[in-house]
C-alpha cells in the first residue's frame, strides 16, 4: 500500500490520497481472513489492481473502486455502505464490475455470453468499468501460476479471445501486448519458451546492424534539427507466433525485419522526419500508411513506412508525437479526464464511446447473448479498411468488409434499401469486398429489402444484426398472418371461426398458455410449436362446446411464395408452383412444403394433425430450386453446352456436379432455379434438344 500511496502522491491532491487510504482500510477489514490461491492475503490483489491503474494516472474514484472491486461479491459490505462513504459513482463502478464477475465464464455458454454482454453495457455507462476489469485481468494473468492447469488454460484462452482484443479496440496496446504474452505463455508454454529464446538470440545477432541503422537515423534527424528520440522495437513471442501461423511464414521470414519508432514533438515534425528518413533509405512502394490524417478506429495515430535498409532487409519505422505515443500505449486511459460537463476526453475515448453506443443499440434487438457476443468478436478484429463517403467522411470497417457493410455503417435505413454501390465511380454489386482508400457511394431503392442471402455477404456486427432483425420481423409478420389462416381453417372445420370466439374466452386461453398477445399464439402455430386443431378445440371447449365435431373443409390455404419467413420448401422433392403440394408442420421451422409425389409423404400422413392442406395461389412470386439429372455423352464441352441451354431458358444455375461417369456417358446433376412448372418444362425442352443429351428428368421423378 505504501508504494501505491507514493505513486498517487505524484498526481493526486492529499485529500484524495487520504480517501484512497480510507478505501484500503475498509477493504482490508472486509477481506480479513480471505486468501488467494497463492496463500497471500486477498487484499494484495485489489491493491495490485489499483497500482496498475495508478501507473496510468487514473482518478481517485477509479483507484478507490479498484481497491473495493470484489467487496460486494465476496464480503458482507453492502452497496448502501459504499454510497454513504464514497458516493454513488464509486458504488456504480464497484457494482458494475461485480455484475461482470457473478458468472466469470465458468458455467454454460449462455451464462458466459450474458456475463460478457453485461460487461459491455457497464462499459457504455462508464468507461472506467473496463479499465478496472482489464487491470483485474492483467494482475490475475501475472499470478496465474497458482491456478490448476485446466483453469489456467481456460482463463488464458478467454484472455486471448476477449480481453486482449478489447484492450486493442480501446487503443490500450501496452495492456494488449502483456495480456497476449501472458495468455500465450499459459496456453502454449513450450511454444512461448522456444520462440522467446529464438527472438532473444536473433536480437543478439542483429545488435550491430541495429546500432548502425539507429546511428544513421540519429545523425540525419539531428542534422535537420528535429527534436526526437528513437526506440528500437522487438517483436513479442505471441506476435511472431501469430505471423508464422496466419501468414504461413518461417521464423526467419518473420524476424527478417528491423523495427524502429521515432517520437517527435509535433505533427509537422512527423512529416518532416518522414521526408528526412525517406531521403536516407528508399521507401518500399505501397508500404506507407498515414494514420495521423486517418486515425484507426481506436484513436491510434502514427505514420508507418517500410524502407529498404543497408543490409538488404526491410526497416519498419513508426513516426509519432509524444501525445500519440501515449495514446498508442494507453488508449482511453491516456491523459485521463472523465467526460462530464467540464472535462474533455481524448480521441480514443470518443471513439470507444461511439463503438460502445453502437453495441448498446445492437444488443437491444438481439435476444440471444450468444449471437451478440459473436457479433462483438467480429468487431474486435484488429485489421480494418478505411473508406470515404462521397462527402469525404471516413469510415473504418473490419477486414473483408463489403459494400453492404459500408451501407449499414452509413445508416441502417441505407443498408436496408441498398441495391448496388459505386466504388470510385464504378458500379459494383453489394457483395463486392472493399479496400482501404476507396470512395464508396450506395445506391438505394424504396422497394429494396434485406434477404437471407445478405447474411453471407457481410462481416460487420452492425450489418449482421440489422439484417437479422429485419428478417425476424418479417418472419414474425408472415407467421402471424399464416397462423391466423391455419387457425381459421381449423375452426372452420369445427363449424366456427376466430371471430365467433368471445373475447374473455380468448384472453383466458392466452393467459393459461402464457401468451401476452394473440399474435404470439398465431406465430407459435405457424412455426409448428402448437397444433391449430388442438388450439381450435381448446378454444371451443372453453366457450362451452365440449362435443365439437369436425366438418368437411374443402378450402385449402393458398400460398403465394411471399411467406418465405414461415414457409420452407422440402429439399427431398423441391416443389415448384404448379405441383400438387401439401404442408407438414415441423416444430420451430413452420410449414415445410412437399410435393404430393414426395417419397416422404406416406410417413407424414401418419401424423395427420401436422399435415396442412395447402395449394398455390393464382399469383405466385419468387424463384424455386429444382434438381435436374442430365444423361449426356462424355466428351469435352458437354457441360458448357448444357449450362448454356439452361441459361438461355432464363434459369439460374446454383450448382452442378458429375454423379456418374464412364467412357461413353456422364450423369450431370444441375440444381437450378425456375419460376414455376411451365418454366421448368421449357428448361427441360431446351436441354433435351441438344444432340449430346440422352435424357433429362427431374429428381425425384
């Protein structure tokens, strides 16, 4: 505690240091008798966490909260006592961190995901929550040796998957690097030891070369009267391991680079130093990046350049100011001034708040915590592309982002109605991947709407969430409408209708079955979770008709194909408009449409309560998948001829494969899309006319 007080005295007034001392006294009493796995008194852990934060220059409220961060969960101390002694803000911070640790990722997957979700929401309310959490995780990683091997591996994996990427996303590279190194050492101790030893040996072998390059840089920058300091950079074992694994490189290839950081006084001197260094060594084409003019999404700023060095190996150089260097290492914790009416926040803090604000908006429409955490993991990818809107606004997106991701980054409404894009004035489809520096313009249409295929085109969490939300809303609307038709038909078969069911009867049934609204019941019916005949009989019995008898119902439910949110089409028989069909209620999936000739229909008929009498409406929309088997001569060019005939019939080919093949003949299986049975017949006729084709038939026949 003495060392912590001495550190705090360098930047906090005496009265605030006294408050921290008081927090220690309370925490020490609350944790009395508790020990860590190592056998040390438990209070040593929160004091160590507070010391890590003090080294970042954090305010007194954060230091106090760090000392007390485990008290609400592990001691009799109450929230009310915290408020009375230290105020509401400290109680909020401690409470926020406590909620995160209730589950500690130790139970089932859903609970772990929900814990993570709570952490991000707590971060959104107060960024200091994540600073305490990261410091807590860092000290736990430093003292991981006392844990059981299985716990070490689980905590290390969690650190590499979640906490190190969060530290990077918040610009806290110093935290990120240590968390990665400690996580790597705990998860793969042998790999860490071997790579670490080779990195140290390599650094020793290159010492003379590094000294010469540094001296030449020093001489040239001093000649230009640029105030500066030069720091040589050595790769960590984890970064070497990841480059070897991801880029499929050998150790020698990864280490075949000299790295230096040049820190100067001003932005102007950054560019002056860049010109000076480029005059000393030739820059490699296409390897210069200006993160000062276009900062990274986490607020990071620097000039990056790669030069052709005197020893035939590349030299990587970063040029930045002292302020930029501080932000690069400390991120949101740099020059800490918690944002309120009078305080200001740095660029990293503003960007972190913007990111968290977007996450809060996303989580409101994602019921599943597991889905939410997967979206967040995508946004934690370190590699980004930087793009321009036509008005010059800069947007940062994850690597492999497409024009559709860009559309949703601009605004959800733009994404929902996107039809195409212009990249540098060239018209491209929405699935086109983007590269840094491109100017992207999105073309929209009021009638356009998301489709399930869009989920295959996007990588950003925001786009994925928006598309899924739209599709779920459509599915719900389709399910309510189709469920209404199914229940009406069931009631009609019993000589009644939904309009004739009295309101109190309906409300009682909904309450007994825990439905808040009629729409929820109708949706449940359409999704196959509740049988319409059973619901109809229950409603009529509640109404006082215990002896309901079935009537003959000749009218079928007509489908238009627009009910894709609740209807699916059997892959076993591939029905198309014009085919005689039936529906089968599958729990959770809704109605699956099958041809009456489908070989599975006899089995479905054994569960008549799940069979739905349906037919095609007069006007049907959409494209429908069907499988064609084409027997043709086995000769060069046959596949191209058949594919051309199908395309000439205005049909799209989804897939093609050779199923059987001998010297004379080949069996080609095409999966194609058609509008209806007549369209299918036209396609088959075009293919049959080819001289190389022996036969063509639909599967199943």
